[in-house]
């Protein structure tokens, strides 16, 4: 994961980017500190913004975290929550099937509800008041998650909080775009373009058009 993260960062730096977001919880947990030690450009992950927001929202400091096996096993959220507030109690549950459900756009409501129940039932008796969606795929499942876990539980979308941090860093460092012209988005992927267009459009709620497939050779052979 560190090697892929390094390759991706070096590729992006060719475009003279002013900031890099590691838009993946697992990569943030594994590679953020490593990449920050290598480059001067601001680099942020998606974990700390979610942690800060969760602690601000939670009144009882009983906080649930859901994510992939890698993120949960790394305990990145749990460790940072405790570091920032020792009184916090954290209950973490891996939800591996959420990613393929989100990526494939499975619309069978009963099936999705069953999978949500399978995982989140482990949190039902923990008396949490806040739940961190510890994977950038999970916000697409907000509705069934909220339906099962309860309307009174605060959901924390790390992606939303990260976007706010990006805006703040750009402003503080005086590198925010002051142009009135609307910016453009370029997507570089190592996956199949049409599949990414379909999936990305579903995630973003708008059509994605400018997608470029990048062959592995372009990244070079970088190792940690």
C-alpha cells in the first residue's frame, strides 16, 4: 500500500499540484506519515478530519467505527480518537461487503438491509451516539445504515470533513484559486475506464467524462 501510494503521489506531482488528498482510509492509515516525510506539498488523509468531527458531535464519547478489514485491524481511528480524547470509548466493526455493494450499485433493498443488519447489529447494544463511516465507499449506503442504526445516531462522513479541511488549508496557505472561472476535474485510473465512469457517476451524483487510463509503466518502479 505504501508503494502504490508513493507511485500515485509521484505521478500527481508531475502536474504541479498544490495539495494531495489520500482519499482512502486504508492508505491514510498506512502511508500518510510516510508520504508527509518525503514531500513538501501539503498531504492530508481522511482519518483525522473524521475523528475531529466525531469528537465534536458526540455527547457521550461512545463512538462506533465501521470500515474495511485493513482499516479496522490497523485501528487508525481508535488510536487517534483515544489520542485526542482519552475518555472516548470506541467500538469498531469491519464491514467488508459494503465496498462491493457500493461499487456494483446493488439496488436490492432487502439484500442491502440484511447485510447492513449483519454487521451493524454488533453495535446495537453499545449505546453509541456517533458512527464514523470509515471508508470512502460507505456514504453511498447512508440511507440503509441510518435506517438500521437509528435516526438519533450521528453519522460522520470523513470525505465531507476532509473537503472542509482542504478548503481551510488552501485559504490559510494563500494558495486557493481566486479565479472566477469554474475549475475542471481530470480522473486518472488504473482500472477499466467505462466501469469507473459508471461507478464514479453514481458516487458523485453527476456524469463523469474526462477519464484517462494510466498504464502501470507510467508510474515507474518506485519502492519504499
